[in-house]
């Protein structure tokens, strides 16, 4: 594959990796609504962060960054 074709493939990989990172991050954060336990008490919203999904999103961002660097190096 030529240098230009490889650069285009690297940029395509970067876009796919960024889309995967956004998808993984959207799976990583969930919220739960809880009703008040006692009369007059406020409602409670809990946020849960899932470590494996956050790690996958981070890895996808790293892959995208490396692909962009490789494309830039081959230009």
C-alpha cells in the first residue's frame, strides 16, 4: 500500500476508534433515580461508572491518537 493510501487508512481507523470511544463512554456512565425514603426527604440520583467501559474508551482514544500520529508521519 502506498504512503498516501496508508495515511487515508490510518485516518479512517482514527475515526472508527473515536466513534468506538464515544460508544464505550456512553455505556460507562449510568444513573439511577431513587424516590424519597421518608416524607419530605429529597429524591436521590446515583451515578455509576463502569471501569471496564471507561478503560475501553480510553484505549480507543489512544488507538485513534496513534493512528493520527502515524498518518501525519507518513504524509
